[in-house]
C-alpha cells in the first residue's frame, strides 16, 4: 500500500458574475483577485512564496494549496479579503464579489488530491451561491464539516461557532455537509433551516377562491428618491405612507488588519 501524502489546507475562490464583465477587463480582474488574495493571506502571516505550495488559476478564480494544514488561517483571512473587495472599484461591470471554500486533506506531490474535488463541490454548491446572493458581504465562505470541527469548534479561529450556519446540499448527485459564514453576519434567520439544513423556501401562495368577490386594486406606493448626502440616500413617499432611507452598509472588520502588500504574486504565474 502506498504511503498517505501529507494533509494540506486548501482554499478556492470564484468571482461572482465574472462573465458579466467586458472581455478586455477580464485580465485586470484576474490580476486584482490574485493580489487581493495574496494580501489577505499576508494579514494572517501567510507569505505566498513561502507558504503556498501550489496555486491554480481557474479563469474566474483561484485554488491554492498551503504547505501545511493551517486551515484556521485561511478562514480568518476571509475577513481581510472581504474588506479589500469592498474597496475595489471596477470601471463598469458588477461589484467584485466571490464565493470561497476551505477544506483540508492529503495532497500528492504532483497535486492530485481527492480533497480538491471535495473543495470544488463546496464551492459549487447552490446553497453557497444563495448565501452570497442573500448577504451584503463581498465574500460568502463555506468550510467542510471536518474543518469546522477541528479549526472552528476547537477554538483556533477568530470566529466563534455561532457565526456559521450548518447546511446540507447535493452536488453532482453527492451529498454535502458544510458550514457557511458571511462577514456581515446578515443571512436571514431562516437560512439553512430548511429540510436537512438546506436553504429554507417560502411556502407557495394559496390559490385564489373563484367564489370570492373581486377586490379593488390597492393604490401602489410611489417613491421619490432625492439626492445622496454622505453615505445616506434620503427620500420621501409621494403615495403609500412609506419612507425610504437607505442605511449604510456595516461589515465586521478586525483591528490591525493590513491590506497593503506587494502586488507580485506567484503560484506558477506572476501578477
């Protein structure tokens, strides 16, 4: 029997709506993602040249393998990555947001690993896409159940277990259990509380009773939105008795994070 290779920490990220950007901007977006990812790792003491054993450019994201199994540092780096993405302003196209996944497992010297397949299933799970769509965060993270138990539950991350939602999904016919975290901590209370931990869905509306008398159509509210002042959008209602006041976004950050860094990133490629 062959010897089991060493277990390593793995992180994968995938840019949301990547192809919605114009073709000429895609190389710059890929370079921006590499730089943001490298700088986020640096805030947790991980140097790309020293601690990243392999980095695969997936076109609309990245898959990196550390030289060891420090998954707790990858998890904590997500907060710094989220902060950086919030500050990036693209010229046209959607905001730069992404899904992320963390897992760990044996990785052979040539890079072959079942752990990579499991990591990619986490990243591609519909429920992680739903989490990113439901949050104001720029990153939605999924960690495998084994990583959650060893890194989060055992107290090695800056995040406590209550910050995560357990979810179940199926990817390519294979069942999947994971834990989802968003830095804004703003997922709906029912998220992950559906059958078997899947995303809860609203029950279908009851069919109208054909015998019921017709009801007059209500007067639809009409909004007037005024100019922006500072970080608030002020507005008032013309009809409908409602007021609109868009509050500023608040995302949990960490004191002392340093997101500046060398923009030269290596993992088989240079930015």
